């Protein structure tokens, strides 16, 4: 075992306390009071160094907050007569935009375009609890250790996946529930093709489900579309596209999806 990784090793084997996140949050909340008490108790050279460090941190924080505020507020140019050349009549009543405002507008537009790419047929799906998605597996001689979980939903596991040793494995994905292909329907062609799954882009239930490759209703998957002969406007072949799962694969035994075009 590598040095200084005993804490990570213990978490992998035995899991974390149920209130571990709450304890970390409280510890972070107490940190400000602890820093304040230390600053009040120090004297001399140590106090000067500490106050200098805290002052620089506060300056950085104020600059960050000011930058956030300036991004939201519309600002006019400081000098109204900064144009060297005469303006045409149709531009006289317009307000000049600052460069920062133009950049922020461009970023917002880019985010909107990016969000538009994933306009999915199923915008809302039913939430799935961890009790429904995972089954507790008892381990140890006495059968009291319950930190292992078996996934009860269909999953996608890539070809390059290598299992961890049994004593280190926390999540078990059964071979019978692993899916490699999906029945993808093209909404414009009104035809269905069986395509290989490349990966799971996003599971709306949880980031952990996305990492494990759990396939539930509403999951965005990436499929190999090289067999369909789709090309871009530039003439390049489209090798992969996103699709959304429209059924419950663990009930049907197959993955049915709709291509996002």
C-alpha cells in the first residue's frame, strides 16, 4: 500500500460514517471562529505575519465579489465623447457597450446554445432512491459488515473495465444486467437501429449513477452511429451521437432509446 493513503484505504473497505458530511460541514463552519481566536491571541512578529496573510486573503475576496457584481450591472462608457470620428445619425442615440458586457453576453448565448443541444424528449423523470437501485451485501465471517452494494438496475460497462479485488470492490454490477447495445430510434427517419453503446453521458438521478454507468429511464447515452452513414455539412462522418433511454431496461431486458438530433 502506498504511504499516507491509510484513510482512503479504510474508507474503501469499511465506508464512511453516516454523519461524515455533516461533521465536515460543521468543522468548516467552526474554522472562522478558530481563526479569529488565534488572531486575537497572537503577539509580536507572528501576529504581524498572520494579519498580513489574512489581509491579502480579504483583498482577493473583495476583488472577486466586485468582479461578480460588475458582471451583472450595465455600465456606460466613462467618456461620452471618446469617438475621434463623427458618428452617423442612426448611432447617436445608442449606448456603447463595454467589452466585459459583450463577453458576458457571448458566454450566456453559448450556454443557451449548449443547453439547446440537449433538449431531450423526457425532461422530467421519476426519482430512484438508493434503496431501490442498490441491494446491501453482507460480508465478513459474522456477516455484520454491510458496506458493499449490488446494483439492481441495468448498467453499461466498457470493454477496458478491470474489476477490483473482491475485498476492495464497493459496487458490484452483475453480468446478467450489463448492456452493450441499444435499440435507437431515429425520430426523422422513423426507423430503429441496434447500435453499440459507447458510454453513459449523464444519468439525471445522480452523478454516482453516471459514474457507475447505470441505465435508467431518461439517461443520456452515447451510441456509435458510424453504420448509419450520417455526415456533417462539411462532409465528415458522424461517429457518435447522444440518445435518451425511453424505457426501464431492468424490466424489459433491452435498452430502447431515441436519437437526439
